[in-house]
C-alpha cells in the first residue's frame, strides 16, 4: 500500500506533508506499539518540523483516509 506522510500539530492542524518520504512502511505489532518507519533526505527543510510536539499521520494514497496517527518516539540519523 502507498502512503502519504503528514505532520500535524496537537490540535490536528496540518503542519507539512513530507513529499520526500522514502519507503514509508507501517507494521502492526502484537503486544507492542505499532511501528511507522520512513527515511527523508537530510537536506529536506521539513525535517525540522518532525518533533515530539507534532503528530505524524499516515494517510492512504488510494483512498485518502487516515490509516494511523503516531507520536515520535525514536529517530535515527544515518548520514554518511
């Protein structure tokens, strides 16, 4: 399934759409939190908006429906 990655503030207002999200994937886990992962280029200006204060919404590309909402818990910087 294709996804659109969006950033929203705590009241649900759209902050940004991460158009350059690379390989967004969503995994439903049993007895563990569900997991969303994606990569973005380090020079993407929207990277600074991905903070604990904002929510990450995963939207279906086909239907436009919100699949899941996430709070940031872990980030990895893998620049080489």
